[in-house]
């Protein structure tokens, strides 16, 4: 249904709650000195938003706010995934030593605002809304990256993020302006009708516009060639923010990418396959992007000694695996992508939690801090990190295997054999660098001046939950598969 | 509107502005210079939106509203951008983006 402004509010409650949370935190920060407990408050607000999302009625789909946003199964998946990412980021922020020194009110208000923006990105049904949401995510992420005002690395990362982000989103809206000129509308479903109805639409102009738009969205998911910011930003930002960018921002990017490339400029045929515009061969382009993204991410990760930087390159490679599902142009592929994104959320968040626990205890992020971790009293973090890294590699009995299995199986069913082989070879290469920290933790002797290892229960709680989920969903995947299956519904007005 | 001015003129003007902005972004090493280049790219898009809206009565408001939002967001981005540049200047005493890189590899 096409809902007006007031009728939409009922379906917009989780976002409204988060927006109220942003304002509450700003006011409380002014009233209370020191800003203690603001993190706990944001965590409670976000958890309530998750409950509201779960309680929301499941209609076939609705347009909200006069077709600015769309509420459908696909949006539901990303609402849940993004709010779960925010919960992890907030939980880590409370337990992180880095965050304790910055302005608490600013930090948590901006983090919640970024969460709302990511949800809006995943739900947008209009080029203007997509641009506004993407830009709001970017602006909040720049500030969060540079929030450590006395840390030079953090400032340098924020500047690089700003420059790459500004250029990418500038190119994106220039491309959108061409689409607007060609289709005469900003609404995704009207664009779709206009592009498919027009005889001899200028294919080259559409292709260039699509490539320009891809730059803005590709920058959010850190795919080649818009990945250059990722290692520097991931290394410079405080660890909870790195995690939030790696899981939340990337998920939102994939959501918008799928919304634009599937329902807006492709057509679902009766046989259940998506059909791209004739003569606009963006799937072929994305196949190449996907292969290079996987390979480059993995090869660059081989030489990294800083765990945060290594995970940054690894997350570029992981985006490549998820893209593998995306380029197949079929519902099967999108389902595999959703499963992969959920798996990626669990294992990447987990790995960053352990990096944060070690950084809290030692103040270091390089591989030297991990030498002999098990012998120094950090057996549990060492075991958990091993589980997450095995899962990122895709070893059976972890959720990462389920994700990779579905992605590669979908690629083989659609006869993308070369891409599947490249993906599998990449997984083998990645085993080398994922196992280096494991070897350091269990087999190497601690450095002579290493202090005994201590950590707080708060962080262990999150680490344990993510470890159990990584193994649990790896052994019993049906809940994840059902969730992805049910989310595979795009609302375009026909049903 | 002067006679003889067609949509093509506007599209070519905006394309020229877009290319100039891109060249500015690629060649400048000064952070403020790069931000100026980004501003040129955004305004190239704005010319397109307003021109397409003018020549297509069905989408009259969509394009103009988009242009207004772009102007507003460009201002917001400039505020945050300059704040970050200022913070960098306080640390490094330079805003040359290639100078004193510590994040590499």
C-alpha cells in the first residue's frame, strides 16, 4: 500500500525510538556531568528498537512516507542485522578503554544517529532518500572515526575517509542525475518502468550512470576499486567504530546496492530470474569487480602484522564473497548473499571483540601482542579468536562454512564456474594469514616483557555469545536459512 | 530563457564542471583544494538536476528539491570536513594529504 505520512508512523516506530534516543542522549549529556551510563542507556534503547522490529506486523509490503521508504521482507532483514550490529558496537564501546576518554554524549548520540541512517539506507525507495541516508551514514562515520581528538592516527583516518567518501558520493549523485534525466523520476519503481518501457533507451548513458552510482555504493561496501580507504580507516578508528563500519555500514551498503540494482534497474521475469536491461551489461562488470575484490583483499592481507589492518583487508575479501552472491542476478544468489552477510556479522564482530580485549589488556594491536596468549592466561580469548578466524576461512562446523557453501553452491548452479573456482582458491590462500595469529597464540613463546593477561567479564560476555552463535549456527543452520528465505521479498507495488 | 538554449547546453556545461572537479580532486595535494574539487562535482550534479527538471514538466519539483538537498548536504559536509582538516592541522602543522603519512601498507 502507498501510505501517507501519518499512516506510516506506525510502521516507523523502531526508527522513531532510535531518533528519540539520539535527542535524549544529547539532552542528558547536558544535564548530567561526566556522561556516565549513557552507553548503557543507548544499549537499552537499541535493544527496545530490536524488539519493536520483531513485533512489527508482517504485511506483504508498504510504501512509507509517500513512497520515500519501503517496508518489506528485505528491509526487515537489514533492520534486524543493522540493529544487531549497533548492539555489538555499543556493547564494545562500554567495554573499550579507547572510548572512555572521549565525550560520551557526543559519541553515543552520533552512533545511534548512524544506526538510524543505515536503516534508512536499507529501506530507501527513492534516489533522493538513498542519497540522504548514505550521506548521513558517511557524515556520522567521519566524525566517529576522528572522535579520538588527541590520537594522530584517528585524525588521519578521518581525513582519508572524508576525502574518499566525498569524491565517491559526488560521483554517485552525478550518476543519479543522469538516471533522473533519462527516467524522469527519482522513484525506483517509476525508474524501472521508464527504463524498460522506453524503446532504444541510450544504453551507453545508462551504463556510465550505473558505473558512477556504483562508485558511491561500492565505497560503502569497500569493493575494488573504491577500497583504498578501508585499511587506513579501520586501523585508525577506535575498535568499536571499526567493528560498526565493518559490519553495519557494509550491510547497509549491500542493502542499498541490491535495492538499486535488482528492483530498480532489473526486471523479475516469470521464471524467477532477474533480467538486466538489454545492452547495459553491469553484471559482467560486477563479476570482474567481485573477482578482483576477493583476490586483492586476500593477497594484501598476507603481509599485515597489525591485526586490525589484517581484518580490514580480510573484510574487503569477505565483501567480495558476498558480492559473488549478488552478481548472479537470481533470487538464489541474493539468498546466499543474505546468509553470507549474517555469517559475516557474527564472525567479524567476534574477531574484532577479541582484538579489543587484547588491546585493552596490552595497548597493542600487532601480532607480537598475541605471542603466547594462551600461556599468559588468555586461553579463552585465544580459543574464541581461533573459532572466529576458522569461521572467516570457511572451515566446516562454523557459520562461515554455511555462508561460503551457499554462495559457492549458488554460483555453481548458475554456471559461474570460474568465479566459484576463484572464490575457493581465495579461501585456501586466506587460511595462511588467518592461521598466523592462531600459531602465535598457541605455539610461540610470550615476549619476555609481556605482562600477565587480564580482561573484564563484560567483554567476555559478548565474546562468548558470539562464539556460541558462530559454532551453533554452523552446526544447526536452519534458523539462518529460514530468516534469509523469508527476507527475499522486494515490494514493488504489484502484489 | 534566451532562445536557442537547449538541454544539451546544460548537460555539456555540467559535464565540463564534473571533469574539472575530478581533475581538481586528482591533482591537488592540499586537503582544502580537494574539498573544493568535491564541491565542483556536487554543483555539476546540481546543474543537471535543475536543467532536467526545467525541461521535463512531469518531474518539475523532484529535481529542484534534490538540488536544494544537495546544497544543504554540501554545507554539512564542508563543516565536518573543515573541522577534521583543522584537527589535522593542529597535529601536523600541515594540510598536505601526502605529507607525514603514518597509516600505510
